[in-house]
C-alpha cells in the first residue's frame, strides 16, 4: 500500500467552515479507484489526513489529475480558501509477515 499522511491548517477564522466541507472532499477521495482508506483527526492544532492507495501509481492517478474528481471537489468546496496544506509524508508500507 502507498500511504500518505498530510497535515493541513485552517486559515484564521475559517476552522468551522473547513471542518464542515472537509468530509465531502474526503468522501470523493474515498470513491476513487485505488483508494484503500481515508481517515482524519486533529493533532496539535492541525488536521491530519491519512490516505492509503493500492500503490503509488493509484495515488498519482487520483491526486495529480488536474481535471479529476478529487481536484474538482477541492475547487467546488473551496477547501483551499479555508485552509492550506502544510506538508505530507508518503511512501510504500512495509510488507506484512
């Protein structure tokens, strides 16, 4: 599995809106081919989103498609006007025994 852990921050005064629309964007992400999991939580004043994909190719197919459903959902819900992406860690998970 290709795992991504992203950290987001709501813009000042926009946390309530960010929290209201984020589930809709995550729902679109969950529906994309190759997406295995999408979960989120708050930590140290940030929003952390953990998303897993079948492989790195599936990740790039979903996230890098400028006209794809995920990018359309970000634009439709104006998520990037309410918050901004801080950083992400990504990589292949270790094989299970």
